[in-house]
């Protein structure tokens, strides 16, 4: 596979100093932040902001399980595409598949090392999101209308 699946939601980002270690490589835990931002924007694109879910639906999604595979590093100034795809929707949880792809780097020169890496799959992740009550943080069933919106 050389590009994100067309059915995936795509969030674009650039790698900054704050994302990297002393060697200019993205620190491993920061990939979780990119995945979180993409999931949040995926919800927002469906008209489901995190705050409104809590205030209007009385609940929220929390990560109950995370699995990440690091394939290749992202580097300072790289442009990445972070995908989010609903893989499974249950009564009380969602399974979201995610990928981080390299889209390019600090230069557009065709002979640059970044150009040779463009299109490379860097990191994959799978996240179980549980629906919990906003007040007591207890697991609950996802409201049917919300579930329908997420599938659509």
C-alpha cells in the first residue's frame, strides 16, 4: 500500500522541534498525540465536537486500548497525513484504525532524501474507544443516533 485508503479521514500535520528528540526524530509518544488529534478532527468533521458530546449527549469517548506499530521515523519538517477509519462500531465502543503517512519533507527537490521517502507508511495504530458517562465515567451504550452518525 502506498497511500491512505480513500475512505479514511485525513488530518495533515507538520513535524516541529517540539515533536522531536535531540536527533530531529519524532519522539515515539508524540505519535499518540497525532493519532488523538486526527480522531478528534474525524469526530468534528461529523459535527461531533468533544465538548458538545459531553454537554448534549452526556457522555464522552475515552481510549480503553491502544496498539501502535512503529515502522519508520518521521523527522523534523516532514509533512504527515494521519488517517482515522472506523473499523468496528459496537454497542458501547468503537474500534478506530489509524495510520501515519509521510507526505513530504522540508524541500520539494526531486533528488532530496525527503522526496525519496514520500508516500511511506510510518506508523499504524488501532484504538478502542469506550463510551462513558460524562459525570461518573461509567461505561454506557452509545446513543443510537450518535452511532448512526458515526457510521455515516
